[in-house]
């Protein structure tokens, strides 16, 4: 069965591969993340995913267009509003691409991250599944306790707002 997996970082991608290793899945990674800022961070995460999933896994990399993200978020730059928009954008594109290219399922590493609202993400994903007539893959073991090291791990979620928030937290800026 062919599955299109939206992925935005190596750690969560590895967790997903681990959680589904006994399934008969042919996984293609879809690196659609216009939210990630700056470009250097975007490229570093992409190269790290490449490193951890191995050369045999195909990675689709649509054009990097931060404009997509800012248009989607608009004036909703506060959490959790901006996150809902951000998940919506990335799941929309993933489901659409999966349907266009005849995948059997789509999914996202967002569902393996304990930092994200998994219930909301699944709700959005199910609505995209319905809209495009493609199945959303629900992992049986979403978030395994995988000890990983030896590759780049980000210290912020991805967007410019989350980067700012992390620095404010770190340096106790009000
Ligand atoms: S904090 Fe993360 S999920 Fe929320 S908008 Fe930023 S990148 Fe997207």
C-alpha cells in the first residue's frame, strides 16, 4: 500500500517509520513546510530527514513558498489559532497531492509529536480525507518512546513566531 507521509522533522519521521515498520507500507515523504523559518532551518531539516530515512525512501519537495504560510495565517499570529491554520494548510496540500498521485493513504508526522494537538490534527486530516476521497492513515502507536541521537534536532516548532517565542522564553523577555 502506498502512503504519502507529510514530514517536517527527522525525529518525528523516524518515530513514524518505527511505529509502522511491521505494516506493509511503501512510504513516500512529502516535505511541504512553508511555515519553517528561516530557509537555512528549512534546508537543515530536509537534509536531516534525508539522512535518517535513508536513500531508498523517496522525498517529494514542493517549492519553498513562505508566502503560502503567511497568507493562510493572516492576522492570526497567536497560538493556537495560527497552528490550526498551519496544520490545515499542510494537511490540505498533502491530501490533495496524495489523491492526484494515486496514493492509498496520506498521513503526517504531526500526529506523532507530543508537542502538537493530535486530536485537532486528526480532525483536520479526516476532513481533508473526506474532501479528497482519500484515506487518512491512523497509526496504532502514534508516539513511541524512541531514543534518538546523532542528528540535528530543532529547538523550536518551525515558524518565525515560534522562534521568537523560544528566544523570549530562553532570555526571559516579556
Ligand atoms: S508553532 Fe508550529 S504548528 Fe504553530 S504555526 Fe508555528 S510552525 Fe505551525
